């Protein structure tokens, strides 16, 4: 049970970190806003033309007597919209991280430097295009896993009693696990940890993972909240990744740079890295 509280504590620490570093927070909002516009567009299109798509897919119901045809197709339309909405919740983080890979990687590095005893952060040896390829490939694999779980839980929701009580609870924990995997991937991938090893690492501390990801998943159900919590979630996931790997972390979260809102100064002779891009370039 202690790990549950520790996981939630990392989530709060991440939000506090971005609150102290306004510039990083501002740039961290951009990928979430882009993804939100894309998802809202899909949901609006489904609301407008979902009924037509269901009617096209069920020509056998054309000859049914009223009101059975309308009720049947209305039910299928509602099911389709609910399924797409569930998948949107499960995949929003993965898509946002893919869109904002350079933003979030830079933010995660700044968190590492801020809480590291020596003010340094692990850096990926891969070029940017390779990082994007690995991130996209792993995100697709996680999205497919999440989609399978989403379909299974959705189908189980029709089981009387269990579907209305146990299944939603399981769904929240599954969502929390996948959210945590997607978010910690930013810091763990930079350390060269492969997807298979990341999943094994997270499974070894499930309570810690659920303490972080489950309340975040519940918050993401509120419209637009995900956009504003994403930068802090990435920061908190970086702290979580450090604990999973047993890395020493300053408990006050200030590191050698103190509470300077502008973030830690780069070490002499190193390139400056800001939230816009790698090595300070657009």
C-alpha cells in the first residue's frame, strides 16, 4: 500500500515541478492541444455521420418493421461512439507523446538535471529521427495492446452485475498501467530501456504504477484536463522512472539548481537545451 501513495506522490511532484518552471509548462501544452483538436474532430465527425455509417453497415435491417430498425441502429451507433471514446482515452497519451516527442524529451531531461545530485541527465545516443521511429513503433505496440484490453472490457461490460461493478474498476487500473508505461517511456527510452524491459520493470512495481497512473486516468476522463496535466505527468513519470531504476534523487526536487524557475543552468562546455528542441535549435 505504501507504493500506492508513493506513485501518487510522484504525480503531485511532477505537477509542482512544472508549476515552478512556467516556460517548460507552456511549451509542454502545445502537443496536447494539437492532439485534442484531432480527437475532437474525429468525435464530431462520428457524431454527425456515425448513424449513416451504421445504416450502411446494416442493410439487413432495412426491411425491419418500425421501431425495431431505428432502435437497433441507434443502439449500434451509441456503442460505436462509446467504443471510440474509450479508445480515445486509452490512446490520447500515446498519440500526444508521439506528436510532442522533442518537447517532452527536453522537459524530461530538465527534470532529470534538476533532481540529479550531479546536475546531469542521461541522453540518448540516437539521432532525432531514430528516436521518433522507436517512439512511434513502441507507441503503436502499446496502443494495440490497449485497444485489445479496451474491446475485451467493453464486451465484458454487458455481463449483468459484474459488467457494471467489477469491470469499470479493472478498466481504471488497466488504463492507469498503460498511461504510466507511455509516460515513463520518455525517460526510460532515453536510458536505452527497451519496451519488453520497460513492461517487466513496471509489472515488478504494480502498486507504484497504479498509484501514479490510475488517478491520472480518472482525471483524463474530464474534458480538456489531459491537455493541462500532460506536462506535469511527464515530469512526474520521469521521477517515477528514476525510482524504478534505483537512481538517487533529491527529495526536495530542486537539485543543484535550487528553485530557480528558469531551470538548471547547463554545465560549462555543454550545449543549452530548452523545451523548443534539441540543443536549443528549433
